[in-house]
């Protein structure tokens, strides 16, 4: 579907203004983002996302609006799972709370660029080679199974091949240097800091996330504008959501199971799409229902106390 330059201009205008306000005004100084501030910013990004959905309804009609909100909810739910991995990465590298928001900001900027590339490549493949839809569907089902199998698997960021390559070929400072990514030593040579290593881990991890989330949202629609805008709005609220979720992790104990079922549903939806197209409003209700059940289960089912080793 063709979209006018006005729609793209409105979207990018909102994004640029918000990023400038976020980095240049409200988050200019490194500080720990408290729960209240995180929830406020999460509310701001969610409100903007909803308002943009209403704008799409005015410009494109109700069907495209449903596609947008379904894609947004899908990406947002997958983002929460990503947040758990970010928490483990920051814990592994012992990153101070006040520097985490800076790493996440630049990590999200990198994610925007990578998602744009993945979206264009994914849509091109689906339009050029129809068999890609079955490959994407199978990939999502495989990911869903792997998500449950590897639920308790520990992560080892230092084994990341990109990090190994970087450490081997570039100089890295042994100091955190007040949250800077690069510093100059006494000889005038520029060194990367451990903070930049953490940023690389976040970026490469997001590439793996994109391999799952982009095929999932392409199961909803292959309209570039809808896929891109819903995906980007969900990602832009990720940093604030990280600090909010970090404080209420107990509400998402069973989210992995919910996301696994969700990805299976989306994978099956892609595979059977040539024979039966699941209506978008049904898909939206199923996704919302799965997320609601997983959160309610986390709240209502008491966590078993861990046994102490005697």
C-alpha cells in the first residue's frame, strides 16, 4: 500500500522531537531512573503510540489501525522478554544504575537502524520468494520451543563472537571512565571502555531479538509503513519499560510460557495463511489474551520457595 510523504514526515517528526527531548533535555545528566520516572516515561511513549494509532485510523482506516495495534502489542510483549536479558547483561558486567539508561539509549538508536534493515529485507524476501513465509513460520515455532527449553540457561556475554573479535583487534581500557564509551590515554591513543563493550553486547543481542520479532510482525502485515511504525514505537519505549519492569519482575514470572504460546500461534498463522487467513481482530484478541493470562498466572500463582542446600 502506498503511503504519502506526509505520513512518513509526521512519524519521523514525532520520533526526532521525542529523542531530542529525551536525550538533550530530560536525560541530559546520567542518573538512576527511579520507578516513578520510568513509569511516567513508559506512559508517555505508550500514549504517543496510541495517538499515532488514531492518526493511522484517520489516514488509513480501521483495518490498518488494527494491523498497527496488533503489531505494536506483539513487539511490546516480545520486548519485555528482551528486558530480562538486558537485566542479566548489566548484572554480569556490574554496570552502575546511573549509566544503564545511557547505554540503553544508544542501544535503541542502533536497534532502530538494524530493525529498518531487517524490515526492508524481510518484506522484500516475502514479496519476492513466497516460500519465505513458511520459513519464517517454522522459525517462530522453533524459537517458541527453544524459549522454553533454554528458559533457565545462563548467559555468557564474554563468549559473544563480536566481543571476542573486538577485544582481539581493538584496544580496550580497563576503567569505566564515568560512563564514557571512548577515552584517550596518556599516549594520545583512543581506547574503547568497558561501557562500549556492554553497548556492543546489547546491540548484538538485539540483532538476535530482531530475527524473532520481525518475522512475527510480518505475519500480521507486510505493509512497510505499518510494520516500521509499530515496531519503532514499541522499541522507543523499551528503555523506560526496562527500569519499570526491573522493579516489578515478579509480575512476569510466567511471561516466557506466554510468549512461547504467542510465537507458536503467529508461526502457525504464517504457515496456514495460504489456506486460511486468521482475521486481524481475532489475532489481536488472541495475543492480548495470551499476555493477560501469563501475567495473571504470575500474580495469582505463588512462587515456590527455593530449597536451601544444607
